[in-house]
């Protein structure tokens, strides 16, 4: 299950791991104009862990999900 919310300065997607046998904490992905953040609560540290990706990194990740193993460089429009 997931939710999508459009806020003033970002789009927020929350992924809920509901069908899993060993359920993980929800993941929140927030897309801003210049970056994307991924957050998940870590119960061992009792804190939210946060990763920030540039839009270039998001583009690379999207491409990587559909490619076989290897090393790639995407052609960028300038």
C-alpha cells in the first residue's frame, strides 16, 4: 500500500510494507524541486534515517532498475 500527498513545496509518497511477514517500517519519499529525500524510522537507533538524492541520482536510479548488471553512464542534456 502507498499514499501520495501534494504539499506546497513537495510531493510526498509513503510506502507501507503491509504484506511482508517481517514488516519493515514505512518509507517516506519526498520529492522537492531540486532533490528527493528518503526517510525511514530505525527502531534500533530510535531515530529517523534520512538519505538525500540529487535529481541526477534519481534519474540514474530509475534507469538502473531496468538494466542488467554492469557499469553505465547516462547521456545528459545540457
